[in-house]
C-alpha cells in the first residue's frame, strides 16, 4: 500500500486521466467509472484516487476513504439502479482480483439473484 501513483497501475492511470474511462461520479478521494466488461446492467467500479492494493489495506490505512467509497457507490446506485446494489471487492487472485488497485464493483439494475458468484 502506498499513496503515490504506481507507474504501471491501470487504475492509477485512469484516475490520472492517462487512460480514458467513462467517469460517472467523483468525490474528494474516490472516482467511479463504468466497467469495460459489464456483468450487470449497471456495473461501475469505485476506486480510491490513492493507490492501495487491497480493500483491507485501504480499510487499515484510510478508513474514512473506504467509507467515502461506499457512499459514492450508493450515490451511483441511486442515479442508475434505484438505489439498490451489490458491492463486491475481490481480494487476491484466487478471489478473482486482476487489478491490484482497490476497486469495489457496484452491480445493479436488475434482480441479481441470491448467489455470490
Ligand atoms: P477484478 O477482476 O480485479 O475484481 O476487477 C477488474 C475489473 O476491471 C474487471 O471487471 C474488468 O472488466 C475491469 N477492467 C479491466 N480493464 C479495464 C479498463 O481498461 N477500463 C475499465 N473501465 N475497466 C477495466
Ligand atoms: Zn493504482
């Protein structure tokens, strides 16, 4: 975990505007953008502007930013998904994490069912 931009980090590059993304909302320390490969009618990623690898590291280092991230997820869901959403953090490759800059998946816009996978 670090607060400096990581040169080879995809989501640091999106936060910095070096790689384009469909930004849908921002707050002081969090950016929300559309997932490039959506798995639900609403699939938005919420990421801290600071680089942290995994959600537990963010929670330990910057708990107020994690709270801000959840608030922005709810705002986006309010705008796009009737305020109802699933918020998923994959932590570690075995859990499906492929980008090692914390991101919450905000999923909604349909009945998601009762499964987690
Ligand atoms: P993970 O597998 O790490 O939990 O989630 C990474 C997510 O990032 C995936 O849902 C994937 O579709 C998304 N993604 C990967 N590359 C890009 C990109 O260049 N732009 C955007 N907007 N999303 C991306
Ligand atoms: Zn990063």
